[in-house]
C-alpha cells in the first residue's frame, strides 16, 4: 500500500455543499439545543470538516418561545450588556428577554457557543430563529432534524 497516494482533503468555500436544516425547539432544553445547533452551524458533523472554513449548514429554528430552562433560571439568569457610556450597564433576566423577544434567548445561547472571531460572525449569519411555527424559508426545502431528548 502506497501511503503517499493519500492526501488530506481540505474544504474551501467552493467545495462545500451547504444544506438547509429545520430544528423544532418545542420542549427542548436551551443549552443542549444550542450546542447541537452550534455543531451543525460549524460543520463538525461532516466528514470534510475544516476548522478555518465555513463548512456548516444553514439552520432554521422554530418554536423558540417553547424552549425550556431548568431550575430557577427564568428568574435568576441575567443577560448583561453595556451602552458604552459611564454607568451604562443594563441587565435583563431570561424571563424579561423572553417577554421582549423569545427568539433572542436562543440566538444568544447559540452565539455564545460559536468562535469569537470573523468566522463565528459568518457562521451566526447562517442561523434563522423564529418564535412561531411559520418561517420564510419554505422555498429552500429544509430537512427536519430531531435531537435525542432523553430525560
């Protein structure tokens, strides 16, 4: 067997085939859902995964308002931001953020699990989160993905 005939295949933007995936967040735990979605966005489930290339899929998450948190996290988990001015630190609890925009809770969880660089920003653009069941990507014919929800 000639070992020199084997070459390491490195994916690039032109050789990657991206597909659309649909995930239903109804009854899912937020962190477990976010980690699986981050793997799909990153492309780690594909055999030609390349760390520095966007080789992941486009992911659509529906029913974001029905996501679950364990314990008292709805009341105790805080999301902190800063306006940029002195004394401008603002915070919201998970329940308050869900009241304003339920999709933002899922978006923040997934974004926290992506790389903190330009690649992570590009990967985050491949995520679409919707509060209800209807989404605008029917023409892309997304494939439905279910995660193991063993409790």
